[in-house]
């Protein structure tokens, strides 16, 4: 009998000991990671992120396991905490997984505000009939933008008069053919609405500007006329190729190279003026990016043709001396992809002392490229002047000059606030607002 008890008791005790030991190890790792991030200044989330109520939190770690990006959250002293704040990209799965509703998703922090247009739960702005979906509303994730475009279209169909347009008047004008605009356009086609989609550049919007080979999807999405798209980790090229195939197969019509210049109220709807046409419409869906206007450096020599604001193809810089400016994911991805090209000399300039807005994956690539001698990182540096064959920078208080054939400025973009305000749409700077 005693032997039988020992047979069951010993493994049970060993399991408890292992569990406690594992919890202690994870706890130590969480503490170390949090302290390291605080010391490096990596404490500001880039966009939508969770705030945990310590009173409601059970410390069950459901939120930790639910995050598709890995261990962004961790349990410390029996409560969940945002450990890798700069890695968080707003999936929101943590909130859905919490059994106590202890998590609130917010934009901005007490020290860093984020400009967000005011939208209602149905994606309508303060201007009746004008809706916003996707990146402009703060939802940069592709799967979130696709879902918002689909849901916004459903709400647009509920607007009085939509679906019965006649004569010159349209049911809907969709501005932008990125993830949200593409999804909404398919929905409008499926609902047989009288609509027009205009895109100032190419299919994919911001996605089309990503570096070659960038992984862009992390979860399946529901796409109108297509159904559930089971992409998980796929490249920019694969995703755009799929969208182009859908565009062709469905007969979806998009007016490319057409830029909206003004939206003004007219009758029961709006007059949308572009660089090519003028449309009278009952409703408008703005699915444009937040970076329609690149943020410039404002230094002498920036007007040269060798200065660009996005990377199209790293191979075009093969054998050249290139300066990339910025500290976000797009800057790091541009720098590392160019550094992989033969005979290139790449510098990465950033004004701060750490890449606080970039994912760990991209920071690791930069560290490896620097260790391999393919990339030089200049923290605490600012461009002062761009010459024909060189660039002058203030590097930690010292003026330096580096040889240069091309400059890529990845310093983000400016929210089209003037355009929104001219249209009548209210914009709020959120400091940790839900």
C-alpha cells in the first residue's frame, strides 16, 4: 500500500516542484526584461496597447498566452504587466482573453499623444455620412484594417438612401485602396452599390510601400466575396499578388492615380473633388493611411533627387553608400535589407539613444548587420546638410561627414489633419485614452 502511495505521490510532488521552479524562472525573466527596457527607454508603445487594472487582474496569464506577438505581457507579483511595450502593435487579443475584463485598449500615453479622428462605434465621424476605417483611425494592423473596412461597409449600407442612388449621385466614394479600402470595395461590389474607389497610388496603399519580403500577416481574415483568407505569416509580395488576383477575378474597379483634393457638403451628401473627377455621393469612406505626407528633415540639400521617403527595392542601392534616417520598423527594415546587397555601405541615423519604436526582430537584425560590419548605427545623431556626394550630421555633439550616394528618410508621416479639419472632421490628441 505504501509503495503504491509513493508511486503516485512522488511524481505529484515532482510536478509541483517543477511548476514552482518554472514560475520562479519566468518571474525572474520578466523582471529582468522590464528593468532592461526601462533602462533603455523602451517604454512607449507605438499605437494601440493594453492598460491593465491591477485590482481586477487575477494574474492568470491568459493575456500573456493570447498575444500573437509573443511575450509582450508578463506576470509580475501576481499581476499582468506590459513588459515589452515597444513591441506591442495593437492586436487586442489580450483584452478578449481576460476573464475579468481587467484590460483596456488605449491610444497614446500620458507623455506621448496620438492624433486620432473622432469616430463612433459604427465608424462614422461627426460629419454624418463620412466614415473612417483602417490606419487613419489608429488601426494599423492589416487584419484589423480589413475587418474595419468590412464592418464600416455594413454600417454604410444602413444609411438612409444608400442602395437607391440614381442619376449622377453615387451611394459611396471609397478613398484609398489599402487593406480597409480594398475590403470595403469588395463589400460594395457584393452589395451591388453604386460606388467609386479612388487610390492616389497603387493597390495595397501603405502595404505596397513595405520593403521587399516583409512579413505582413499574422492571422486569418474574412474578406467580402472571398470568405476566410487563411494567411498567417506571408510576405508583402504574396499578399499583394493575392489581392491583385481577387481584383481581377471579381472585376473590382479601382481608379488608380486619382487623388482626393476636397470633400464638401452638397445636398444630402457630399461633393468629392479629385485631380481627375468630381463625384456627388451620399456617403464617403476614408481609408487612407496616416502617412500620406512624409515627415521631412528640413535641411539644406533635401530637395535632391537622391533623397526619398520610402524604400521600393533594396537592389537599386547595390554598390552604393546609403544613409537611412529614422528609428522605427520601416527605417530598420530598410537599412538591413539594403545592407544585404553586395558592396553597399549603409549608415542608420537616429536622434535618440535606442530604437524604442521598433520590434525586437528588427532590432536583432540591425545588431547582427552591425556585428557583421555591413551597417553602421549612429545613435543621437541629426542630419544637418545633404551634399551631392556626402552628408553632414551632428553625432552626439560632434559634426561629422560621411560619403553618400542616397538618403532614405523613414521619419514617419504627418496625419492629414488640415484635410480632415477642412472637411469638418474632428481630431483629438489622445493621451492614454480608450
